[in-house]
């Protein structure tokens, strides 16, 4: 009995925190070289509320819904920092941002914004996927500092990532009446379990080392038959030739 109790205690205490589900069902990113272009959007007091990616030294792509109710000067972009408890990397407020004409709400599409930074950042930027890139069935990587479960209240300060396959448009349309294949794509598993979640919005969905999607919306997080919905970046941005 005593041995069993000790054993249970051992298992509880030595199960490393990073073995627990992250993003939802993901893992900690511990190599900064994998994500030089990853940025966090924070308030001036350092509270993280969205993700984003550097497209140019002074240009960040994120979701429109991350910024549309904020003034540029109230958005502090943090680059070069995986652990948000540290003060590594660099920060800059946004000098301005641009939305796509006609954006209203994520479920109607156009959920993308370009921020211009007051101070450019010295990190490698993320190339945009080429138009017509093969998407359906491809596995992408989504990155963020968001919740690790739908009802999680304390988030991890460490960047997480998860691998999720892109679903066929028909499958997505069968789940979401508002699905618009030109503006969006969805990614996830029929059984759920792995997904982006609250505060991952605006973060990049990367296919083959290129930006293909932006975390936009979903129903809850990682639920069965409720894939995450991403902005289809190739509809709004051109790949540099
Ligand atoms: N809208 C959420 C945010 O603002 C992100 C939702 C993504 N949800 C999902 N199940 N993939 O952070």
C-alpha cells in the first residue's frame, strides 16, 4: 500500500510538465532557430493576447480580430522570445495596421491584418506560401502561447506548436455552415484532441516552411468534428517571387 502511494506520488511529480498537452495536444518549442519569425502580441503591460509572424523586418501578419478593436500604439509586438517570462529578444509598438476592406468578423473571412512596427526587428522573416500550393491533406504546424485546453485559465508562458492536417473543403463545409473555401481552410482530426485555442489567434500555420494560414476561429478547442478554422493566406497575400 505504502509502496503504491510512493509510486503514484513519483509518477505525479516526475511527469514533466512538457509531456502534458499544449496549444491543445502539442509540445513546447525549445529551439528558437525554428521560429525566428514568431511574435507575440501583448498589451503595454505585457499580457499576451495573440500571435503573429514577421513577414518583413518591420511587418507583422496577424488576425484582423486580434487588432481591430485596439489602437496601434496599444499593441506591443514581442519578437525573439520563446519564454514570455523573460525579457529576451526585442519589442516594438505597432505604428499602424491595415485590414482587408470589408472585414467584419472572423466567421465571415478576411481575418488578416498587417502591422507596421515602429522599430523593425532583426529576425529572419517567414515566406508566404505560393498560390495554388497543395493544401488538402498536408500537415501544417501551428504555433502559439494560447490555452492548452478549452477551459484552461492559466496559459503557459512557453511557445507551443502542434501538427495538424488540413481537411478537405467539403468536410469543413459540412461542419460549418459559414465555411468559405476562398477565405478559409480548416485543420484538425475527426476525433479532435489537437488544435489551436484561445489566444493562439493571429499565429501562423506553416506548411513546408511557409505561411499558409492564420489562426482565426473554431468552436471550443480540439473538440471532435470541430476543426480549427484558419485564414487562407494565399487569398490575401502574394508570395515573393
Ligand atoms: N479566436 C481565438 C483567439 O482569439 C482562436 C480560436 C481558434 N480556435 C480553434 N479551435 N482553433 O485566440
